[in-house]
C-alpha cells in the first residue's frame, strides 16, 4: 500500500465527509457544522508611537518625513519631561503625519489619555470642537489639553519656552 492507495475504514470516511456536495435524499447522521461568520468590521488602525504610555500622557506632534520627531526636538522634549519628573516611558508620542486619520476621541480612547500635549497642532486641527490659546490648560472629555508652539519654535524662543515651563509646572503640580 502506497500513499496514493490508502484504505480507510468506513466510519472514518463517513466522519471526513459528514456533509456531501450531492444530496442523496438521506438524512445525515450528524448535523452539518454551522458556518463561521466572517468579521466585516473595520480593522483597528495601526498606531505608531514612541514611549510606553505608563502615565497616560499623550504628546502630539506633526512632522513630515520623520517617523516620530527630529532628534533635536526629541532631546528638547526629553529634557522637558525630565524637568517634570517624567520620562519617555511615561508618555506616548504620536506624529499625526504617520497615523491613520482618526477622531480625537478614538486617539484618546486608544491611549487612555488623561493629559494631551499638542505641540504645533491647533486644537481644532486635532479635532477638538473648540480652540484655545497657547499655554492654557483646557479640560475636556476627561482629559487636560495643553496647546503649545511646535518644539522647533520652542527651541528657538526662550520666552515661549519659559511660558511653557510655567504651565507644565501647574499641569503636573511641580
């Protein structure tokens, strides 16, 4: 007996072909297995972020041609976080240029954010139903938002950077 001529017992053949393609008029001994339903819902978006989001702090930036943000701006952000007694492990940094288009609600839910720092992204551009000025802590949707100039602008303007520092101290209770 070779592989092309295997003989199977009748009960094994009956189990393998419990439902046939041709109806014979006989009632099958075993019920036909239910068809599995196919999930037609939209797959969840693939998010790219930097950090571990341990403290549910969302940092939102907007840079072309960069996965997250340029090295100089990352260094500035890291220094600011350290001054606030935080680290990259405490935050999730997302670059809106590299994210699936989602509403602010979806983003906040995804990251379970309680604080969102918008660097160079107007609140309405982020999808919020309101606009507010730089350095104003704005509570909304169980989250505290802070809108500030881009990290590049902050790097070049010491006055703006000091205004941000005052607001961050208030926000994080330092």
